């Protein structure tokens, strides 16, 4: 019979301090593909698992620039190319009156790119995740804290990683099937 592929190892902890210390020790031990699941926000946990940098500010900047350019182009096209009228002696390319529309589309572009960029970078929506296969993972939404070291990590070895996690004194270490 063929054995299922392993997604990673999941360690269960009771307190946020325990999972925070375990994440710090796992990151210090050289594991890079770490994930943590908690019922409450734990300050410092993102840095402990290695989420130090994100591309989201660049995505928001690009979205804002695209919104700004599209707002300016929309006004320019409507007033200069599509329907050119000289009103009150103003030139066709009178850009100061386009500032409010350009600003609003800049904000709209940045906000939409922030929302959809955040969802894309977080890999959401995820209706199914392999950690849902762990029997005790349902406690992650009530009162337990979980640390997962993924099998795709370069340093991952099933036996060594399991003994490393057991050395962190969790309530249990579980194999997660993909």
C-alpha cells in the first residue's frame, strides 16, 4: 500500500509564550518553511517564523500609480481627444481641474491593490489546507497554539525534525498528510 505524502509536522502548545519560543528556536535551528496557527494574535510570532519582509507595499504603490495614471488619462482623453471644447478661454489640457479625480482614482487603485494583493500574498481564499487533516487542529480556533514545519523545507528530515519538535516540550507532535 502506498504511503501518503507528508505536508509537514505539527506541534501543539498550550500557551502563546510556548509557541513563540518554539518558533524562535525552530527559526534559529535553520528551518525556513515554518507556519504558526493561533486563536489569538501573538506579538512577535510573525518575526519568529520568518515573515520579516513582504511585497505588499510595492503592490500598493504600483496600484496607486496605475490608478493615478488611469485617472489622469481618462480626464485628458475626455477633454482633449474625445470632446474638445474651449470653455472660458481655458486650454484643452487644463490639468489642475483633474486633480480631484486623479487623487480619488489613486486612492481607489491603492486600496483595491492592497486588498487583493493581501489576499493573493496570503494564498487566500484557502477552503482546504492540509493541516485540517490533523485531528487536534480544530482546537486552533479555541485554545491551542500550533507550529508547523513543512516538509518542503530544505532542512526537513522526518525523524530529526520530529525529535527536534519533541524537544520543545509540546503536547504532541503530529504528521500532517498532504
